[in-house]
């Protein structure tokens, strides 16, 4: 058997084919590291997940992906099994039926007794060429996207060879790990499981349990506020993959139980879950703990009491570009993501969500319902499973519900919480604290709710639930607002009699559509939507379309950059949301829709945008409510158009995350564009966009709009305070770069 030695990537390959089965974080990092080392001729991957299959080669993780296991391992000299412990049996049974020659097989499972038992069950005995192994390394990220060739550098890998294991096979595995910079040690199998139960498995249990317990206490915000570095270091491991750790504890049951027996009540319930194989309880606690830590990390990053040295400022540097080309799918619709969590939580049964937007706003809504006792699994690659508790099953949260920067979360939750039989406080970050909430508080009070606000009708909101006191009403909104309409319809689910909301102009109707999807009757008569209490919601499946608000940045980008041809896939084209398409077309944009269809009650289509010269227009006022979130991007289109663009009737823009009329006008003027703000709009004269520094005022849409303006700029545009871009568009820079927009991130501690 040939020797595998460490060396540089220029070393001649001395091992042939390596097969890696399972390309998550561990398997993907092993494959990528070994491939980059140059010590093997070929690294082949095998994974059942279609998403992983698509990404593994393009990310440089493997040389090729093979669809089936027999083809992947054929001719391999080294096979690594990096699949979950409880999935190992089926893989081993398939391997046992194959003729593998002298191939060495090893694994990455953290419970070696369970793995060896699975090998013995599949083969009848443990083959000499099988070397049990366990790399002790990890990350808060997971999946093939997180594959890191340096993950194992200066980390331990434990091998647990048996009495009959071939020493040459052990050496082959040892040298493979050493090639990745790992410190490899041997240990008896039984000792491994006992030691790891105490030093790895138990700390993970403690971290999951501790975060979950503290997040459930009424003073949780203060606890996390004063958490020292040691606490944060310890709880870092609570961000690990809940499903993986569920399998570990069930597989290593006996050793874990011996460690758990000395702990108190909260840990004893985890002991029972492990002992009884209660996967749902384990997954529920671990998922809540993982997201709770992320949630409170967000609180610490946003709160004003943080020391300056602890906060992070993110700036964008956008460079002049040429054209935008390709096919992309932007993240899921934020409005629909919010509502899927809310309605799924108060539905009866299980709701499965695909395409969920994993941005901070949507995650704030998700965390709010976890705080109110709803077990929610995920999100993982846009998949969320909600175990609904019914209309009357929510529990009082342990403390204030923090929704970060999400006005949608706060306003819609206000309506739903007004119908509960407990008191709740809704709070958010400094930016949200400046936004008006009287527009929902006042009509809710008219329905019988008791709501206290800060001065000027601003957050925080203290809502004293009044399920038995809410009365339905007929409400005519003074201004068009989907958030106000949705808030009152949600309150109407709990109010005596009927609740009708009439809007002065059409706004997004996702709430009405989704209520119907959950089986709750909604009557829509022209501009009036009506619900009546006494019905129930039933869990369902929701496929969230791509967000047209996120797609808008790329529609404008392709419209203003000469030579562009861009297709945006699976975009929601709800009639109440297509103002951006109508306005751009009126300006002369070349936009075509294809593959139009309906998914889960929402119309979707692929949108192709090709460059075309734009002209200034007077924006029709009936289109303003249909494009209210897209105007920052449309202002960039106006700056690139020939002639004058006039916007009226958009005073709502002044009370968004920032005063978007003033902030956009200031930024355009900095770049040499004439932009005159008016009380309810703006007048923009198209011209040449220069370079400069733009203050985004921590508004994600401002930041992304000026980023795409760089396509027509004569110099770099530096955009400050872009930390909130992840709020609505995670992965924006990477996706923009993939189609030709040149943006880089500048981090400042």
C-alpha cells in the first residue's frame, strides 16, 4: 500500500481515488482539504441532497459528484463515511455488498461504539480495513457551503482501531488527516465514548440546555446583556446542528446517561429524552437553544448599551461596472415568510415551509413564536417545520419579545397578541424605536385592546391581551398600509363578530391569500376584507416565492447597465406587489415574464430584464402603494433616466427604516444627481452618477440601492453602516457579484 505523506499542493499525487460519502461540513472540509493538498489524484463525492450535488464541484470541494454509492466508491483507495450516526447502518449495508478490493474505510462519527456495532451488523465482523475515526472540529455553519480546507488544522482527530484492524490501514487514515494539519491520536473505543460523553457530548447538552433555560426566564435580556466572555465561549457550541446532536445522544445513550445523572431538573428532562429516544423533545430544545443564542447575539449587537469596541460597522465599496448577466433566484419573499410563521404557529397541525427567507427580520418573527411555546424546526436551506398550537395555544413569553429592526413583526404581532389572554411587551432596536405604531395601536384600542406605547405612539408596545373583550369592527384606513390591514385581520380572528378593513388603495394581500390557504374563510369585496371569529386554521405546505422587493434591485441593475440580460427565477408577481414592474416598463424598461404559474395561492413567474434606455416619467399615484418598498431602487433608475422623474403621494416613505425620501435625495446629490425632496415624494433629474461616500442610515434598502448605482458610476461609491442588509437580503454581495456587480465588504470593529 502506497504511503501518504504531507507536503505542499505541488507534491505529486501518491494516492489515487478518494471517495467521500456525505458532504456536510466535516465531509466537505475533508474532501476540499485533501483535494487542495495535491496528495491524491481524484476526490469523488456522494451525497443524496440535490443542493449539495449542485454546489460541491463549483465550490471546489470535490473533483466530481457521483449519483450513486457503488459508482462513487468503485476503485477508491480511501473511503470516508461522513454521514449522521443513525444513518450509518444503511450506508454500511450497501458497502458490504460491494467488492472494494483493498480500500480503507473510515468514518467521522462521534460515537464509536454505535458505529462499530453498525459495521459488525453489516459485515458480520469488523473488516481489518475499517478504521473508526472521529475528528473533533466544527463550526457554527453547516452544509457543503461551509466546507473549509483548513477546518482540521491544529484540531484533534481520534482513531479507535480494534484488535484486528490492519496497522497499514490505520497509518493510511492517520496520514490523510495529518495532511490536513490535524493532530491524530489513538484511543481505545470504550474510552473514547466515555471521554467524549463527558468532554464533548455533555458540554453540548449543557450549552443547549443552559441557553434554552436562560432564554425562558423573565429577566433573560439582562442575563444575556451581562454575559461575560466565558459564557459566550461556552455557549458557542449551542449553535451546532440540532439534528446531528440528536443522533449523537441517541447513539451514545449509555455513556451520556452516566454523565447526566448528576445534573438537576432541566438537564434531567434531556436525560429522559435521550433515554426514551424522544427525538422531538431533543430537537425542540436544541433548535430553540440554537436560535435563542443567535437571537440574543443579535440583541447584543444592536442594543445601545454595547461598548463601541464591541459593535461592528459594515461598509460596502461598490466599483463601476459594465453589464449584468445570468440567471439567479433571489431569497424568499419576506412578507410571506413572516406570515407563514405567524399563521403556521396558530394553525392546528404541522406546516411545512419551503423557501423561507433566513434574514434577521423573518428570524425575529420565528423567535417570537418560539418564545411563546411553538416548536419550530429549522430553518435549514429555507425549510421550516412549524408544529402549530392552534388559535388558543400560545403561551405567555418569558419576557419582552425583541423583534430587532422588523416593523412587520411588531405591527402584525400587535394584532395577534391583542387577542391572547396574557400580557406581552414588544420591543426592538433603536431604529425601530423611532417608527410610529399608533396606526395599529389606535384601531386595536377601538376593538377593545389595552395597549401602552412610548411617547409619540412609538415602541415599545405593552399589549394586555383581551381575547374575551375584543369586538369586531368596520375600519376604514386613513392611508394604504398592508401592515395595518394585516394587523387588524389577525386581531379579527379573536374578536367577537366580524372585522372588516377597507383600504383607500390596493396593498399587498398576502395575509388574505394565506388565511384562505390555511382554510380560514376570508371575504374580499373590492377594497374591503372581512374575517369572522369561530373558525380554525389547518396546517399546510407553503412554497415561498422569491421576493420581488429583492428582485427589484437586479431589475433596475439590468435596466441601467448597457448590454445586460438577466433572468430572475420564481419571483412572486402578486398583483398588489408589481408596481416596480409597471413603473419600470413605463420608463421604457425591457421586462418580459415567462413560465407564469400559481404556487400555494401566490402567482409567480420568471422575469427577464434586458438593458434599455430609460426616460423620466411622472409616476402614477395608483402605483405608489404597489411599489412602496421598491422606491429606493427606482430612484436609482430615475437618476439614470433621460429627463425628469416625479414621485407624489409617497409620504409613507418618510417613516420606513429611515426617511427614505430625504436619505435617497441626499445620497443622489452627493453623487452629482439633482434630487429635490418634497413632502410626499421627490423630483429627480437624470444625469451622470459620480463617486462618493453615502450614509445609508442603517437602512438596508438604501445601502443596496446605491450599490447597484455603481454600475453607472464614474468612481467608487462607499456606503456606510450596511449591517442591516442581512435583514432582508442575506447573501446580497455574493449574488450581486455572481452577475457582474462589483461590491466588496469593509468590516470595521
